[in-house]
C-alpha cells in the first residue's frame, strides 16, 4: 500500500496502531482506516498475527483521523467502531510451511486481495476488499470507505464508514449487498458475471464494489474456471466450504476476479 501511494499517518502506533491514509486516485478523497498486527477483535488484545499461526489480523473503519504530535495519540471520528477480522483462511490456523497463492490489486483507492490454497487441502479461497467503492451519489470526503469480505461472518453485508445524510454516527453502518443481475448465470454459452451493489434503507442503492464479480446462479461453475472477455481473463474461485451457508459480502459462493 505504501508503494501504491498510501501513507501511515499514525502519531502513536502503540495505541493508534497503523493509520492508513490516501487522497485517492483522483487526489480529491480523504480515505482513512486503522490496521493492526493483532489476531483478535478485542480492543486491548496483544495476540500477534505475524508471529503466530493465527488466521486473521484486524482493521477498523476509523473515519477521519487527526494525528497528535509525535508520540501523542490522535483523534478518530469513529472512535467507537469495533475491530473487524480480516480473515486469510477458513483453516483454524496457518501452518508455517503452508504455501499460499496470493492475488491482489492495490492502488490509491483500494486494496483487494485473495488467498488460494492447494486443491489437495479442499479449502475455499478468501477475498477481502478494503477501500472506496464506485458510488452512485455524492459523498463527503471520507464517508464512502468500505470493508467487504467473503468471510464477513453474518449474511450478505458490508461495512461503510457512514451514510451521507448523517455524518454524526459514531460507528460505521452495515449495508446489504445485491446482485446487479438476476438468478441466471448463462445465456447460451455465455457466462453472466454480476457486479455487487450495496445500499441502505434510508438512501437506497449507494454504490458498487469494483473489480469483484459474483453470479446469480452457480450451476455449471467450477473452482478454477477461466472466463475471457475481449482479451481480459477472469478466474472463478469457490469461497465457501462444502455446503455451508454463504456468509459473504459477495453473495454467491463463487466469485471471479480479473487475473490478466
């Protein structure tokens, strides 16, 4: 993220952890979020992710952040948000010698990364989206930040920093996600990939998650399928183990991302 133009503006990493900031690809945004090397969603936990076999680290949709002077804690607009688990695998732990195949897209608007494992392990892939979406309505400078995951933990939803009509909410809000297409995934031999749209009761449809596609139906889809569209190549990944319920921001168990 630093190589792509993000900055770590934390004034006290021991309490504020890493606070990532970007003005976006257009140079007009204010994008903030907290990230920490802690394998827990508890506020005061010290459980390490990088020095353990844990399967997740944690992040928070902090809203606007004003750093303090060097060594002094800064001020968060959304200081009551809970920490969110950024899950790397469905496995209960990651063994030190376990190879992980990583696909990622990173620019000044967003980080998208997908982890994939050997087929012999029979493990699903995991996708996380951190950053700004494509919005359908005007947003104030830092309202549109989103965290979405194939392991969100409860129903089809994602987290948004807040809603434009109420800047004062002290925690981010949850939005439902929807498919941009109906329940079919094929017309003749053509596979239909659907955008993921999200919205709220108060504002209707608010935006769309770019670079990630889902399917109205999974009939005929197989993990590893390659889809081509005018020179672009997309790969299909299964993100849910077996017949488990799909607790995903991306709705269907199969998702696709562009790999070439």
